[in-house]
C-alpha cells in the first residue's frame, strides 16, 4: 500500500507541474476526463462496445454577463448596476463507445443540458431556465504504445476531439439571449491530448492532459466566444478485492483524482469578460461498483464521484465555483 501512496504523490506532483502558459479555458467548462470516468484505467479491445450514461450537477457564482445594450426613454444608455449570476445546472450525457480496430476506440457524446441561472441586481433577482439537446461531439483514442499486445499493464494513448454546433444557441429568455443559458455554443471546437495508464498489483494509476480550441459563437445580439482550455488530470483506482485479497470485495473499486483546469477569459463582442477564466483545482473521490445482474467478466457498473474545489482564489474577477457531483452507469457489450 505504501507504493500506492507514493504513486499518488508522484502523479499529483506531475499534475501540478504541467505547463499551461499557453493553455486557456472557458468559464463554464467542466474539469475532469470523461473517458476516464467512463472506462477507468482500462482500454477496450477490438470489437468491444459500451454505453455510458452520466448525469452531472454543479453550482457557480460570477459577475453578470453583458447582454445587448438597453436604452432609456431619453435615448442614453442605462447605467449598469453591480450584480452577480448564480448558475445551478445539470447535464446528462449519453456516451456510445466502440473499438472497431485494435488500438483504436471512437466515442460519441450526446449531451442534454438543464440550465438554471439566477441574476441578482441590487434588491431584485430573476431566475431563468432552459433545457435541450447540447452540442454533440466525437472523440477518438489511439494506443500509441503498450508494453505487450495481450493484457498490457502500461500504455500511452493519443486523444482527439471534434465538437459540433448541434445545440440551440439563440433562444430568448427574459427578452435577451444569454450564452450561459443556451444548450449549445454555436461553434465548431476541436482538441487533442495524451493519456497514460499503468497497472500495479494493488490497482491502477492514470494521468492525462488535454487542450481544446473553441470557436466564436453567434448568439444573435451578442457574439460570444468561450475561451480555449487545457485540462490536466491524475488519479488512482484501487479494486478492493485485489488490494486486500478478498473475493467478497471484488465488486468494489475506490478512486481518487486531481482535476486541474487553466482558463483564459471569455470574450463578448470582442471584449474580455473579466469574470471568467483563471485556474481551479479539484480533489475528486469516487466509488465504482460492479452490478451483479449480468454474466461474464464485462458486468455493468455504477460510478459515483464528487469534485471538491480546493480553492476558487485562482479564478479571475468575481467567481466562486462549488462542488460538481456525477453519477454514471456503464453497460459494456
């Protein structure tokens, strides 16, 4: 077990020393690695197919996002009030993953957004709701190197992502179009990264880095661009049956991650939105339980996790990020 804690410490140090000088991120991008959440420290074999359903919820506070200009009866602009925006939203993702070739896996992500924003100005507040199909994306993962072809214990993957503008982005609520409330970003985005896996006798270690380039979206009265972003993740998973030599615990795996995000401020009509971007680090405990109602080794599993922010002081301007919870159900075939 001492080796497990040493590995976790080494991975944590790797995470914190990843260079992000050129990396950027949007203010509402979620930290973490969805492929790790789905498969853990495993890689699919040729012909494997899996379905993963994940629901996430988060809370965040920030300064008010600028909308289109409002004018008073006398024709001059209304003086802007200090205020803040409280975001309490959920997202459900359907991941369809298939390995058509040896070393190569493709994953389709179909998200559904359930957004809620409360805008507070002085003594008044308004709450807005919006939901719908989000932006569908496709990711590819290719094993660049593995220490053996059958049951590898160490491997390195290359990752690529393409996000499409399938979600609606011009729906009005309260008379305005709010980009943070929309189900989609009206932009084509792409990215890439690397992932590393290693299996020990007591469990598995994992690390990944990812960079994504976001395009500008047209939200009707406001051109808004979510910043590009970089993510770095490190973690361990410990199947309790292997770690303690108990067949009664083979169904249960515990995990711990560090999820880091570096962000650049978003831009509205070409101007910097000051209350966005910066850095955040989450500590993420998780539990993965195999469900007993399927034959064979590829059993369904349930994953529960919560991202706990270490600090919000690294974020730009007026921002405060809360915990992010997630529940996932995996069906391998």
